């Protein structure tokens, strides 16, 4: 009995860890969709770039002789967020803004092109092999009998939970309370009207991309530390999963993306735990279809009201 | 006047191009080197390419084949079946008649259909899936053993030496990984080993924490992994972080230095079945020196098998006196080739008559030692 419940706890923790990083990436999708109604397929690539930058920054700092780990991580976070945001901003400026007035499909194709471009750009610059880094944050707490199954919560998982929580809370407050956040909500509700009322919509759209990219960079740093491995192709699968999470939670809704990420992570982990890891993706995407059948707007999405 | 000049210029230019083309056709014989130059398993492609290029260089030094110089043309399939088909079609269009490759079994299989139809000779130096040669094809050969040999070698080692009480077999759901995992499962189960888990993962996944927790709960003390190194490296690394202390074993697809880069200390004591270290054969001393002179590493699993792949084709060309692939394939089934991987012969299917895999113990610095 004890073993079964410990096992359940362990799998729940595993699922929440992966789920919270899905959520971080999913926010980028959902915010962009909420404001300009397009799917930014290059977002997964921004996450991948964030991970590469963290690797480069960490090895650079270690080479410079910085040894205090929290300092390394803090500086890396700043560098990675800054550079990735610049990428996010530039992608919007170069690939989406010029085609924004036209058909939505054009922006979609432009996004796919951007995704392929970034992937291959990193591949040429950094090589196609997996790049690895030793684990920086080791150890953890264990629960359970010494001779039987033990549930472990590693320090790295705790770091992931805490950082995700802080970032999410920060974002929620920013959107709900700040001036810029209010402008974001206004643009998302009615872009034309917001423009007429004196909100610089171009700047707000850029801001959305920058926030999305910054969160993707945070996820990139966290998962880079957690797995210790990266390659130019990880953005694709991660992007797909995060996009699923965003749709699951209701695309356009920020709390929805958070919930969707967690649900997806836990579903995957539980399927591997009690069924088989072979069917992990089958079950999670089956769940997505079911939810969309019964709640077409996702878990927390609001049905779009036709504005007259 | 001006017009005529232009025309003349055009004609003479096109003549020159044609002349150049026919000149190069007469002088070089193109061999397609197909394999992953990019992608997650590109290091295996490197092994194949340096081995084949070395063979081409050596044969050219010795005067070429039937008075012609060889030229290796690299084609990148990124170990992706779809891309492999495109590469095969490109090879057909380029008029290349001889191919060394492909590398991943799942790429070799669809590409070989095209080569067989077009009468292009293909020798793979690395694909070990038995299905590739089991379809009665005439043009498909390989200079490496089969999973149906490698699996039992691994399985017998596990059952006779390791003797685990509860074993898990994990694979990546690809042709190569699942094939070899099934072969290992059949062998160990026949010898009475208790296999408590047989599961697939998705290649490209990064998180194996659920799988590891499951193996911990089942009390698994030995794991066989069928697949490639990026996933096994992460499984090893995450197992170490979660204090899951089972023994691990994998096929030749995991045995390269990048595994140690990913898994670090956790890759110590991993067991790997690999082709024998041909680079340590005394006959190959001189050859290994030539690799060193070029700053290349001859110890990779597929370097010398790729060398042999080039050599068997050129030897057959010399024997038949021309480049006709149909005559070559008939000759190849009868000849004995003296290659760096030993004296080799092909059977009717195009497989080697004998090829032994060896169990090695892997070390965290990327080196390996044979297990007695």
C-alpha cells in the first residue's frame, strides 16, 4: 500500500515537473494567439535557442572562473532571457509584421519558414550533435523505506517548480495590474479599437512576442539544467507539446495554458506509469481530442463572441 | 558581326562544358556515400565517410580501378527514411551506379528498393536489420553482421554472465531498436531469464523519469536498451540522478563517444555489443597509421566496415573487368575478399557468411575494453 502511494506520488511529481515547463512554453503560444490570432510556430525554436544560450553562458562563466552557482545561474538567466527576447522581437519584426495585414495563412507559412530557418541556422552554427553539460544541481530528498521503493524529489525539480511559480505569478500580476498589461488585454479584445484609443498596437504586439520568448528562455534554461543535453531539433517536439497544452487549456487564455501544461504533463507521466510509455502520446493526444469534442474552446477558453 | 560573335561564343562555351563533362566521366568513377552527415546520429555517418574516403584514396593511389580514378560523392540522408528515398532518387538521377550506405536500417530499407529496381549496387557498412537482405534482392550487400546475430550474442552474455533476476528491455520503436530488442528478449527468455518489462519509448524524448520510476518499482536489476545513444545517454544520466542502480547493455548503435559526453560517469560499466575492434588487428597497423596521419580515428565501429564496402565493390569491378553491376553481383557471391575486416565472403542473400559481435565494457572516458 505504502509502495503504491509512493509510486503514485513519484509519478505525479515527474508529471508536474515536465508539465510546468510545458506551461511556460505554452504561454508564448497562447499570448500571441490571444492578441493577433496566429500560431507562432517558431516559438519552439526560440525555446531551443534559449537552451543553447544558457549552455554557452554557463560554460563561458565557468571558464571566466565564476564558481558560485546561484550567481552563475542568475547571470545565465539574464543573458538567456535578454538574447532570446531579442530573437522573439526580431522574428516578429522580420517575419510577421510585414504580412500582418493580409490573410492569416500567410503569417502561418511565414512562421513555419522562420521555424525551419532558425533550426537550420543553429544547426550550422552549433553542429547537429547533442551538446551535453554536467548536472549542476544534484541531490534531492527521498521518502520511503530504505530497502524498498523510494519517491525522490530532486533539488532540480524544486528549482523548476519555484521558478515556474514565480514567473507565472509575475506574469499574472503584470497582465492584471500594470499599464502595459491593461493595454495587452485591450489589444487582445479589439485591436482596431485599442489603436483608435491611442494604444500603440505595434508596440504591444512586439511586447507579447518578447514576453513569450522570455518565458521560453526560462524554460530553456530550466530544462537545459534538468536534462543536461540539447540539440537543434528539440524545439520542434517541445513546441508541439506546448502548443497542445495551449489548445488543451483553451488557446488565448493564460491560466488555461498553465492548466493545460500541467494536465498534459501529468497525463503523460501517468500513462507511462500505469500503462506503457509507448502509448504516452496516443493517450495525451486522445485526451486532447476528447476535450475538444466536449469543450471546443479548451478547458478554460471562453467562446468567442461575434462582435457586431 | 556582333551577333555572330555572341553565337560563336555560346557554341564554344557549350562545347567546352560538354568536353569537360565527358572528360570527367572518362576519368572518375563515382561512388555514392549515403548516410547521416547531419542529424542526431551524424557521428556514425562520420565513421562511414572517413572509412570509405580512405579506401577510395588508397585505391586511387594504387592506380584506380580498370584505369579509372574513384570519386566519393557524399549524400546526406540524416537517418530519416523520407530523406533516404530522396537521396536514392538523386543518386539515380546523378547517374551514380555504386553506393556505400545507407547507415540506419530504417533508411537503408526504403532506399534499397530503389537501388534494386535501378540496378544500382549498394553495400551497407552499418545497417544490421535482418529484413534488409531477406527480400531476395540481388544488388544489396552488407559488410556487417545482423541483429539476428547481435541479439543472441547480447542475450547469451546476459543469461550466462550477468544472470539478472528481473530484467527490463526498452527500445525506441524503430526498425533497428525494436528488432534487436526482440531478438534479445527471445534469447534470454529461452534461457529462463525473467523479463518483467518490454516497452518502447519515443526517439527524441528527453524525459524518462516515469520510465525509470517504473523500473525501480518493479525491482529491475538489468536493462537492455535497443536504439541509439542520445536516448540511452539520457536514461543512464537520469537513472544515476535517481539512484536507480541497475546494469545496462546496448547494441552497437549506442557505442560512441557522445554517449559518454551525455551520460558522463553514468556510462561507466555499460555493456555494448560491437563489431570486433578491427583497428587492433596486426594486419591493419599500416592502415590505422594512415588514418592517424589524417587526424582521423579508425576505432569507430563502422570505419573499417565502410572501407571493406568500397573495397569489395572495386575488387568485383576489377574481376569482371567492367562496371556492370549485374555481373558484379554474381561475382561478389562467389569471390573471397581480403579486406581490413578479414577475409570475407557473401552468401546468397548478400550477407556476410560469418561475422562475430563482441561484448565490450564501456568507460566514462569513451574508451572500451573487451569483456572476457
